[in-house]
C-alpha cells in the first residue's frame, strides 16, 4: 500500500479493463517519472475525448457530434446496416473495405450469466430503424461466440416478421473468436459469404 | 505414432525435465509421489488439452509458477514434429506446432493421438454418468479434434440457458430470448449427440475385444443412451437437432416450472454392462479396474482403425491390483506396434512380456535413459 495521491492514481488505473494491481503500479510509477508535460498531455487528451466524443444518436457508435462519420457519409447505403457488438468491431469491418452501408452498435451480447438480457442492448432502437422502413438488409456481425450466435438468432427472430432481410456473416472466422482479432481477408470473405438466417 | 521425447517446465512437481522414449515400450519405475504420474499426465495434456486427474489447469502448475510448458517431440510415418503447449492459471495460453505459433491452442489437437489409463479411470465404470460422458467426449476429440470446441460451446450454451431458466423459474411466460438459447443449445448439442452415437458405435465392439484379450470373463457391452429419442437410421447432426427440438418442445413446461435445462446431451448415459448387469453397481473394484483398462484399450483400437495408425498408450499403474497371471494377459493384450509407456512403483509388477526399457524416476530426476 502506498499513500495519498500515488495510491489514488494506482486505484484509478486499476479500474481500467485488463489492468491488475501490478500493471497499475507499473503505470503509476512510469507516469510519476515522466516529465510533467507528458502527464498533462495524457490527462488533457482523456478529458478532451470525454468532452468531445459523444454517442451517435443513430447507430450508437462513438461520434464527435450528434452523428458518427458513417451515419453522416451520404455515399453510404442507408438501406444496408451491419449490426456489431462494440464500436471496435466497426474498425474491423472497415478494414475489410468490403462494406459500404451503415452500422448499429448493440453495446454487447445477451448473456444471462452476466444478467444481460435483450433490454440491456440497443435492440429496441434497431427495431425502430427497421420499423421506419429505412433498412432493407440487416447483416448481423456479432462475434462468432456462443453468445454472439444466440444474439444473432434472437435478432433474426425479432426482425424477420417485420419484413427485413436478415443475414449472418459466414462462419469463416473461427468460432470462439472476436471479430476484433479476425484478419481483414477472413472477415471480408465472411461478409461476402453472408447467408440469410 | 510415437512420442519421442517430452519436456516439462514448471509442470506439477517438475521444475524442468526432459525425458526421451527411444523404445516402443517404456516403464517408468519409482516410488509413489516421485512425479512419474505427472509425466504421463503431461503427455495426455498435449494429446487432449486436459488432465485426466484435475479439472482445473491451475492445479498443474508448479507451486509459485504463473505458467507451465509441455513440449512433445512426436513422430509419425518418418515425420517429426514438435508441439509446445503453455498452461496458465488465468489469461490466454499459447501453443506452437512445428516451430510456429498457432492462432488457438486447440490447433495442436491431433498432433499427438493417445489414450490414458490411471487408477482414477475406474470412475468411468463405477462413478457418475458424467465420468462416462467425459470419457466418450475425450475419445471424440481424439477422433475429431473440432469436438474440443463443440463441447466447450455446449457447456457455455447450457450454462447460459440454465441461468436464464433459473432466473425465470415459476414465471408464467418464457423469458425473453429463450428461443435463441434453445437454438444455441441445439446447435452444439446435436453435434455432440451425433458424435457420441458414432463414438459408442466404434468403441463397443473394440472394448469387448480388449476385455476378452485381457482375460475378462463374460460379455462387456457399451451402449449409448442419449437423453433425446434416437432418430431413425444413421442420423447426422441435422436429425439429432430435430429430435432435440421436439423434445425441448415437449419438456418446455417442466423446464419453466423447475428453472432447469432438462433436455440435451448433458443428461446422456453411456451404459456399461457385464453380462447384462450394470457395471456401475455390479462390478467389484478389481473388475471395474479391468473394465476401465479394456475401455481405454478399446478406445485406442478405435483410434488406430480410424487413422490406420496406433495411438500412444499412457498407462499409469495398470498392474498393481492384478494377480501375476492377469498382469501377463494384460501386457499381452497391448497391441503390437503401439507405443506404450507404463508406470509402476514396484518393478516386480511389470511382467516379462511387457519388454522394453526401464527408466528410474527419483525425486527431481529420471535415470537410465
Ligand atoms: Zn452512427
């Protein structure tokens, strides 16, 4: 145990995902040794990101205003939407350069063990987009895990009665993996080979 | 297939050990607690990515170590391959095959095909159905490595679906998302049902042969008793999926009332009988031991037939409770051409007919190689 501001810093760092006690201490002492401007620059970039970055009203991606860059891009097909679990998955899909539609970020997957049900995700909002008649095809690109698959089936059961074409990315990505870690060639092929659920 | 050498780092009691197996038959001889069992356990870990003695990987780590490594040099049809598997208590463990790291640790499955016997394996005969299901699934993975992921997915879907039903127990309406979890359960469950049916079909005649060869009296039978009605004909996963969906429909009310998953391969039985009597309740300890050995040898024969190549036999202390005549017969029942590594506390237990070389295992070292 350290005291005062050092301990506060270690505890704040420990609350970050993937940071344990040891890493938090290492980061804290690294920051303490760093020049003052470096520490200030880091603190300022965190604050600036917090102040300037919002959540897109349309698709729930991170955005610098009310809408994200994909929702603002008029060249993108508004009738085609790719549903992902997290904003980081959008980056993975974009890397493939195979997709020219819009997105919808669910904010996770259904997982009863963790107490996450359909109401805890942005599913109602996706339903509303489909009901407004904007979307012709919904590509479900949740992770190829048990939870991602169950979420995809749940969405298909919900969306198909509304007349939307619901497709799932092909199982080219090894099951159990994260979209985020799939290479762009594999993910591109999975997008291209998508099939109706 | 031959296990040429094995290297253990921070595995169980061993800080660092390299042991070569230049002969087809090897006996590891040493007092109890000297670490000879962990050598076989490490080899089985490379073959199955699991231990037959412990369900948690952290139990495999040497005290104070954050990770362990097992390296195996394997040869098959003149080709030599090195497999390296890392074991960690938490976080992502790595693996290498032929010098290159593989994207997933399970990509090393199939590099070493093996079967393992140990005194704990008597549980397959005399223990809960879970022990028999595990044995069938282990054989399934040896035959088709992709089942490693299938059974993990099934466990995961089952846990999720059970949590959903438990939280909604007694409610009048099914909880939101139940159909999605039904499908997740059916998707992995139907594969597991089809796989186990296939495994039982392959195992049954070969276990009976091994039993007779090892000098067992009476008729040993292995029969799959799945939890869902068996589809007609040679059913594949699609037919099993239909059968499972139908059964889920029938049991929906019970599942909702009890808040539990009542349908699926987690409730299967693989029945083992001796002259029609259930071996679980009707076999003595000695009979149970010999039946377990026969099941392991039968499984090895099923693997040998599927790949036209004998798997490596890892036999921990197989001879101890047997009389000298039985020991002779058991050694004689080991398939010719198969590599066998056995352990014994007393070298006198190992019958002449076993042949091969002896390695002495003492605290911290292996001598006589
Ligand atoms: Zn947006």
